[in-house]
């Protein structure tokens, strides 16, 4: 099992950050490891929304089946992973001084034996932490650039 947590300060209020991250299919625009999202039900947001996310990290490609388990507007999006790699994750938004948002992304993932089990989880955590830090840089730039352009 691997616990991975990354965070950033986004110079925009939680409502603006939420407006972006709550559009689940837009995640491919700022997540380097997410190449496509396909909704598997009629819902596109909120608890119970299900989707598949094609994921690529280096040579590893897999389809992550996910379900939204928590949806608290402007605060939390929780997800359950049910693909080859299983686990749970959360995006947490918290107000920060200066009308900014502390954005934290935490995942607890289990890697199966064919992906190295505990050793794969250790290596995977190192790699995913680096990828997700870059993803948060991209999210921050996306939102802050939009504010400057407004």
C-alpha cells in the first residue's frame, strides 16, 4: 500500500478552483498521467458518478475504474479506484489567506502482485508523487492564468 499526498497554494478562491476541478472530464487538461476519461453512467458530477480513466505513467498504461464517493462543493471530491490499482483518493480545498486556496491531493493505493505488490507500491509512490506535483503545477497555472486573463 502507498500513501501519496501533494499540495499547492492556488491564488484563487475555493469557488473558482472548485469550478475547474468539479468538471471531472477536464482533468485530462492538467493531469499528465490521465489521457482520457469516459463516463460509465449518466451522471457527470456528484457522489455516485462513475468513469474510466485511461492512465499512462512512462511505459505503464492501464484503465482506472473510479467512482466518486464524496462530493462537498468547494471542499472535497473523494474517489474509489477499482481497476488494477485499487484504493481511495481525495481532493481537498481549504480557504487560505489572500483569497487563495490550499489544494491537497491524497491517495492511498494498493498495487497488485503483477505490478510488484509492496515494492511496486514503494516505487509507484515515488513516481506518482513527482507526476502529481507536476499536475498540481499545471492546475495552478491553468486557474491563475485564467484569472489574469479575466
